[in-house]
C-alpha cells in the first residue's frame, strides 16, 4: 500500500502546476497474457483507465510547436490471462490480475522545423503493483499442472517497458497503439521461465487543458 501511495503522491506533485502542463485522461482496451506459463494460454481482454500530465522538453515559441515531451501517466489496468489446458477435463482456467501502474514516456512528434506532424512515437519505463488477484481454476488442474506452472505465488511488484505510436486527432484527442513488455517474473516460484506480463492496447488520450505551452 505504501508503494501505491508513493506513486500517487509523485504524480500529484507533477499535476499541481496545471497552468504549465497539458493534462488529461487516458484509457485503452487491450489483450494481455503471461508468457511461459499456463499451457494453451489464449490471453485475456481487459481495459485501463488513468490520468497523465505532459510538458515540452524543447522550445515551444510557436503555438503548439514543441515536438518532444515527457509524459508521466498513472493508470488502473485489468490484466491476467485465460487458459484452456485439457479443457474437457478441467474447464477454462482464469487468472485475473489488476494493477496500479506508472509509466514515464518520452513522446516524439515527427516534424520539420516548427511544422509538427500529427504522428508521434512514445516509449518509457513502466512499474506496476498488483492490487487485486482472482484465480478461477479447477483444483484438479493445480494438482496436475503445478510442476509445470509453479504459480502458487504472484509477485506484487513488476517492471518493464511500454512503447507505441499515436495520432493527434485534434487539440483534445489522441489515438494510440501501445505494447507493454514486462521484465520481471509474475510467478517467482516458476524456475523454468520468466513468466512476464505483456499486452497490446488500443486507446485514447483526452486533454482537459487548452494551454498548449
């Protein structure tokens, strides 16, 4: 809980000077999975909702002409996966993992001088903290597959990278395609694989602030 409070406090400190920042809401629809575990994994669909702040790292002397930004973002993300190992015997196996996550993106717009294009790229580190876990599996599945999965314990804290591309639609909306790839283990007792989180997301950013400086 202390880690969550620290993440929120850092983000609020960034948000306090709203007149100097762009800021808004972000949301996405994604499909995620946990690599290297749960045979016949099909991944799981979920969503994320969060908030972001953004400010330019280069000169912005013409209206909205900056092409490089730093964008911290905090979100609630519903993840996990669905597996169908021997479904006719064990049924469907469902693993629900909800995270509070923080990303800090570098955001770069294609440009030529002060002529900024609408297309941009973004990338940055991601940290996540597990706030909800729900496991829906047949106990017989665990007996048969634990020696492969080693999934009796879920690691609370994780880290990785997030990157993607986007399109500025107008002054208030951006659309984006994003991929997250974890570097830490979800299941620390699995000694055979890394068991990292991954997801592919399609989403929107909405800006509240019209001060584009």
